[in-house]
């Protein structure tokens, strides 16, 4: 599992195979050198793109890096935590936006993750039944997942157009509304993005859950039927417990991905989605690359990372606590 | 019992039909839009029964496809994307192959720490790297005179390291499935390590390698955030370029839908070709990872 401690990360077969390879030729020092040489290029690439920028990100967040100092940003004046204070000062536009962005992304993630998971689960259960054309449908549901983000979200933007969109056509035709709603401006914009993201996100959940469903031994269900268990009881006592571990990983991954959501907001609503649909990524991008206040942008992105870290730790703690209670 | 079974069957097919419908509706709207005349799109109005937007274009036209390159330089964007994606694919595959082989075959100090750090980078927000990365890019360019922003090399390098974490994990789990005895046999027969890797392991791991290569290609093709900041006139990719069809002064939805179809085609072809392996890799990455 992704988030368990390092010691459980490598599977048993990993350990065995590596141990054996080490034993194959006794020259362990040479072995080490070969191994290090082989991972070196990957390490260097990731150092340069991931780890080093992360450290510099901390540095930038503590310095006054803006339009005037950016040319020589490594010597920008040190200002302690002022960027962090300014970034969340509710009396400024940015501060108010930052607080609203955190609220928006929480609402967005909660709805997108839970609805996406439920739909994915329902479809996985459905596709686990026998029916004609099953293989074809299983392939077909991956379409939204593999369609490029910018394509999918532009098509949804087109669907949500107020005057020329297909959605409003049916809303008016069926008499559900009398005036065509404007979906992509103001408060409804967040929900339009939620709808598009759910459409794009559920196939991944369905794919992972279906793979887990297929691993459940069929004789468990047969035994349950012999004992007279209803469909609902079989679901609650056989299916769900078997999906538990994959659900844990899937939900955590979805929460993290959705908290970082950028593409859907940027493609559907543009650089400035407006107060009601502002999210951290769009705010940070604008703060840094439109207003050229890199220090504040960095401070905001570090806060975002810390929030994700806390969410992950709390999630795993709660999980471990409940799992422990069940075992007792 | 029989009628109840029949009803169950009907409900099952209705549910499957609903799923297929939900998946396909946006694609139908995209295809329909790509064959509509600009005039039809601009004059349609949901409030006027006569002008309602329709699924079937009133006067189907191929003009959006023929003129896909006229208002927006889509063909250049397409060329940039192809070069960047192919470059990323080549570099990421080689680096991932070496790293995955080392992780799967050697027991070296720091192996577990390395694996954890590889997985951790996958979960961090991209925006976190973007600001420092951009500033470092700018500084290196100014100090050394080597341009990095808006160059193919800069983009290929950036995307390679994005593709690496998942590629390494996916390929490692594939290689763990290849028995060690095969390496041993090759080396007893007098192969060197390198020889054993290239002429024995690589052919056996071809499906895994192909899946990783296609994953890297698709990742580079679809990326939006870094492309929106780091690419410019010379390297603008399709994912960002697609937005040029709608500007403050004109909205060419027909052209945009045609372009959407054109830029989805490479991804669809590659994914369909290697679907089984990529799906296996995704599932393994999420469950075993």
C-alpha cells in the first residue's frame, strides 16, 4: 500500500528476489555500485525537478520575491513568515480569496470523491455480472479516463453554454426552468466543474474496484447462498470487506488528486474562475504568474501541501484506530 | 421463478445501457459540434424552439476540419506535442528501465527509502514545484545562456521526471514477475549484467516497457499546468493550444470540437493498442504500489 511505512512497502517476492540476486555473486560492493549507477539518472532527474524545487520553494516563501526582486531572487530580502500572514489576511483580496479557495476545494473534493466512488462502485458491481457485450463495455467506460483533460473539460464547457448548450435545451424543453441558467459564472460554476470531474473521474474508481471484485473467491458466495444469505447480506459481509483495503487507497488518492485539482478549473473557467469557484491552484498560479508575487504564491502552495500532509496522517491514524478496534 | 429472472435481465441491460449513454453523450455532442457551421452554432438559442441546438447538424459541413489550422496554428501545436511526447517517451522509458531493473534485481542500501520517495513525489501538488522550478529555469538560463523555457529539451526533461515515478513502480512490478533464474542462467552462460539486461530481460519485459512508454507519451500529451507556464510560441502544446479557439472577440466552437477530436486520436490509438498492459499497471500501481 502506498502510505504504509517503508518496511511493508516492498512485497515478499521483492525481498526474496533481491536477496537471491545478492547471493548469486558474492561481490556485493560491485553489485551495489551497478545498482546505484542504474538508478542514478532517475535520481538526478527527480532531484532536479522534484526535491530541489521543493526546498527552494520553502526558501522563496520566506523571502520577498516579486516583480522587482525576481531577476535576482536568490538575494531577495528575508521577511520571515510575512508571506504566510499576508496570504491569509482576510482584509486583502488575496487573503479573502485564499480562505474562500480552501472552502471551495473542500466542498469540491468532498462531493467529487464521494459521488465518484459511489458511481464507480455501482458500475463495478454491474460490470461484474454476466451479460452480452461485457468485455466491450468494460473497455468503453475507460474512455473518459483516457481522454485528455483539456478535451474533456472543453466539451463539458460547450455542454454547459447558456444559450447554445445542449443541457439548457433539455432544461427548457422539459419545462424545468423558464430562463436558461448561466452555468459557468458565479456560484453554479463550482457545481458545473464538479459534474464534469465526476464524469471524468468515476471510471478510474470503477476500474480499480472491478479488479478487486474479480479477485473475490466465488465459493464464498456459494457458501453464503447455501446458508440462505440475501443479496444484501452477501454484499455487506463478503463484497465490502474484500474491497476495504483497495477502497482505503483509492479514497486517499482521490482526495489528494482532487485537492490539487487545477486542469478542470483552468480549462472550464479560465485563469480567474471568480470568487465562488476559486481553488488554491488557480489562485497560486495567478498570484505568481499574473501578479508576479512569487513569495506569496510559494507560501500558499506550502500551506496547501501541509494541509494535504495533515489530511493524509489523520486519515491513516483514524483508519488504523478503527482497524485495531475491529480486530479486538 | 422465470418471470422474475427475465425482469432481472431487463433491468441489468437497462442499467448497462444507462452507463454507456452517460459515457457517450459528451462525445456525441463533441462530434455533432465539429460538423456544424459557425452560423448555426452562433445563431442557436435554447429559448427559441426553431433555433434549439440539435444533435444532428442542420447542414453538416467538413469546414471545421479543413480549417482547423486557419485561426489557430493547430498543426504547429500538434508537431510540438508530438516531438515533446516522443522525447519524453524515449528518455523516460530508458531511465525507468534501468531504475526498475535495479530495484527488482539488486538489494542495495537505501532501496526502500528510494522507493518511498519515488511514490511520495507522485502525490504532491504540481503547483508546489512550479514556482521554484520556473525561477530556477530562468536563473540557469540567464547564468549559462542555455535557454530552457520554451524549448523542447526543457519540456522533455520536465515531463520525463513527471513520468518517472509511476513508470518505475509499474515496470518494477512487471520485472518482479520475471523469474530470477532467467538472469542467473544467462550469466552462467557467460553474459555480463548489461548483456543479460538487454538481450534477455528487455525482450521478456517488452509488454511492460511498451505500457510504460505509452503512459509517458500520454502524460506529456495531456499535461496542462506546466505547459501553460513553461511553453511559449516555440513549443506550445495541443493541451494548452486548444484554448485559443475561444478568445475575447470570437468563439469558434466548431473549430474547437474538430481540434478536440484530432488531438484525442493519438491517445486513443496508443491506449487501445496497449490497453491490457496499461490497465494491469494501473491496477498494480493502486493496489500493490
